[in-house]
C-alpha cells in the first residue's frame, strides 16, 4: 500500500511540474487518459462563446458551418517530400473556402494559415514544443493517412501562406502562397 501511495504521489508531482505554465491548448492531449472533447460540430461563434479560438487573425477569419454549405472546396495533399500538392492558390476576399487536407505520407503534417509573420512566430513556438497538436480554426495537425478540414475566409492582405510548421518542414519548402483578390 505504501508503494502505491508513493508511486501515485510521484506521478502527480511529475505531471504538475511538467505542465506548469503550459496552457491547455499548448499541451499534447492524445496520450492522456481522458475523453476527447469533440468540437467538430460547432461553428466559430459557438467556440468563441466557450472561450475557444477567439483570436484575431491577420490572414482572415474562420468561416461558419452555414457558410461552408456554399464554400468552394480546395483539396490539398500533404506529402512526405515536404511539399503540398499545390504551390499557390487564388481566392476572393471573404470567399468561404473549405480546405480538405489529406496526409498521404507516413509522418504527421500540419496545415496552418497565416501571414508570413504569424507563421514565423508560431514556428518558433513549434521548435520549443514539437509535439504540439492543432485543432484550431486556422491550423490542424493531420496524422499519417488522415484527413482534416479547415473552413476559412481570407481578408485582403499580402504575404499570406499556408505552411506545415512541424520543425524542419516549412524550412524544407512545405508551404503554399495564397493570393487574395477582390
């Protein structure tokens, strides 16, 4: 009994020190023995009312699920050659876009929308936390052979990209340019 109490105490002490100062969204949740929270049926306004994803993005904003019904669908493959299947896309300002991203490789990839500055800043965070997993309005982590969707409306702006920010991937050329027109 004493050994069980000691082991339990050590586990709790390790967990509290390991996660000190780390926000919920920054933690890798897949290994935790907790039920998953499924937010897939919620639109961005519902997420924001819960305190999730209320961030302002320079590149645009999440499209709502009602806008998704009329959204243009863009299919993109994430490949282990450190490339997406397309190098560049052109979208209209505020046009709802439904990205369907398929990871055709054997390693995980990301699909993150942002300005070059936003991607650069987040890339630094990823270097410190390479196991970070995303399920955000502008960013998803796609497991090998997996598929994810992102609903987005781009605002006017220049230097908008979509990149894979897993350390080394973006630097190897895994990004695409987004041209926004009126």
